[in-house]
């Protein structure tokens, strides 16, 4: 049985916060003793959030400083994908720079890397020195990523030990894309076929005498547990895609056992770069994990890394200040199924600018966060990264209730997906099963229109604004695609509307608009 005592490893990297204005640092302590030791600095699903990249870069530098003083510990930095997001070339280029200057030594390829399309991704990957891994995908010969993405690599630690690193993707990556053509012919296997393909990759490494194997997976926690239980030879899974924040090591959860009965540790660090992890592992002479410790740290406790800040400013330039945040409610790790105060305030602006009765946004469309203080155009662009096109449509009461109910089912989903619908111009309530129990339209004249939940009308219509991802039935929201009348299409997304709104307010008053980003209970839960 693997030892999962949290205090056994003397390599524990402790954070000491001197005060709120100074950089956070790791305290050095003595290394643990025994066989082969490994320490993995890991990130996943940063989603192009440059402010958190700046801080993670600093944390990674401090990690290196500690590791240099521990010659018997093999230290690595890995990413489980979705470092990039959306179609903003500058942000994606900066994300590639982050991988380089943070010395991420290998990365899985996530779904959001493909938001820009395979051709553009290949151009950015030309400048990313780290290996890009995906062991269960087939890339056609004419795809520009053909020679850039590999199934596995071999790395040698400073102890001289060899490690096999494999990549994996989720077959749902293609399903979740607004435009499947962006994959340019790439296919991804799942289920038994994926297990077989990954097992073959493990077997190939083991034939070369490698008995310590790490899987960088962008497949989601539930699928990653299946990898652990169905594939022999994998020791560690650094995961992503489902945005789970996994603390410690718990048997039956992120400590699973392979078909051979060997322990497999799984971990993830949440979403948007709000956290990063350090996994410490001790192997016996046969490459079996005998001790391990999983540490998760909050990125906000670290100062920005100046090298990353400088690189970002060079790539993206300075961004104009357009507003000021006075207060902001903190988001939790369940933000996909909770009222989002950012969307509340910003979609009220979209509602005003478009003249819609209601604005709808899928929670997963929002990324990152803002800090108290001045905000720039880039800050707004970063939190709405997908660059879809907004639309004004006419939909029925029936379709609206169906969309709210469909999103509500996310409350019971292991990965909290596809996420609940955020709203402006209305309020609604969900029960514990995710079903709508009450919904009210808030009219501009102050009157309230309560919707019929049990038998919603096909004939009662509302003017609703949402983006073309939802209009195309993205994430399964088919009631926002079928039987709707498109009134207007914009050639820009919600971030542009918000930026223009804030700029107009600044011009009108000659002052920055002060924002209080606070939940107002427009979405409630029984």
C-alpha cells in the first residue's frame, strides 16, 4: 500500500508570505532520503490568462532555485494543456512565450489550443521549444502539426534516471469546438481504443528499460481515472480539461491502481491559472511509487515575474485604461454552476447597448478575473477570450426555459459542464436537481413578467442577445439554435461591446467608470 502520509516527505515546499506587498517565496528545507525522487511543478488550463502567467512564472523560478540545491531530486515542469485560448494571436503568442521562459519541459495539447485553428497553432508552436504531446490522436500528413505533436518522449533527470512522458487528449475536444474544421482532419480516439493506443506507447517505453512513466492528459478527471485503472505502467497523471482542483492524495479518488495493482496518482490544478501544483514522488528500484505528496499553491500569493511582464508588454504593447474596479466578489472553484458577478455587470452593459430584453451567456465563456484597481481594454478582452460574434434573436418562452434547464443539469455533472446560463434582464431559481422552479423577466419599465415553468409557451417571444457559439447549439444548447429567429448579427463579441460602453462612459463624464462587481442574486438555488 502506498504511503500517503502528508508529512513524510522532507522536501515539502512551504510558502512563507512576508506581507501583502512583498513577493511570496518557498522556504528551503532538507531533502527526503531513499531511492529515486522526483518533484513535478505542474499547471493546466491557464486559458491565456496573462496576469496569472506572470505570477506562475515567478513561482516556477523559485521552484528552480530550491531544486538546484537538491541534487538527488529529479525536477520537472509540465503542462496538461489549454495554456492558450481563443483566437487572439497576441495572447496566444504570449502564452507560447510563457511556456518557453517558464521552462515548461513538455505539454499536452488541449482543446483551446485549437481555437485559433491547426494552421495558426502550428505557427505559434514553431516558436515553442517544449515537446507537444498527444498519444491518442491521429494527425493527417497534410496537417501542419504533423511533425510538431508526438506521442511520447524520454527525459533524463539529473540523477541519470530515465522517465517516459506521454500525452493524451479527450475525444470530446472536437465535440466542444464551435467549428470542427479548425482541427483540420485530426481525430482523437477514446474509450478502449484510447486505452490500447496509450498502452502501446507505455509498452514501447518499457521495452527501452523505462519504468517511471508520466501521462500529461487533457482528458478530464473522470477519464483520467479510467486511464489509471485500464492502462498498466503509468505512475503519474498530470491532468486537465475538467478544471478539477485536487488537493493531497486520497485513495479511491486521485490514488487509483492499475490492472497490475500498481499505484497511480492523478492531479489537476483547477482553471485559469489560479493555482499550480508541486507533486513529490518517491519510487522504489522497480519504478513503483512508494511515497508521494501533492501540494497545491494559490497563484495570487506570488508577485509577477518581471521577465514575463516585459515579454508581454513587448508582444502586446500597452493597453488603454478604461475603468476602475472598486470591489469584486471572489469566484469559487464551482464558478461554472454559480452566479458570476462579472457577467452580471458586464452583460447589463451588453443588454443596454443591444436593446435586448435578455442576455444569455454560458458560464464557461468567462475566464480569469479582475483585481481592484485600474482596468484596461486587454483586461476585458482576456476575460472573454473566445471572440465569437454576438447575435440578437427572437426565441420563445419554451426555448428559454429549456436552455435554463439544460444548463441546470450541470449541477449534478461530475465536471460541472456544460455550465449554467448566466443572465441579464431576468432572474431564475434552480432546485437541487438543476431544474428551474421560477423565472422572471425584468422589464425596462420596472414591471415583472413571470414565466410559465411547467407549460412554457411556444408563441410567447422574447428579444434575446447571445453569441453565435450558443446560436450554433454549442455545448448542447440546442434550444438556442432550433426554432429561433435571428434579428441581427454583430461582427464582434461581448468584450468589444463592454469596452466600447466603458470608453463612452469615460468620454461622457471625463472620468473612469467605477465598477462594483458584486452578485445581486439574479440566480438562486433552493
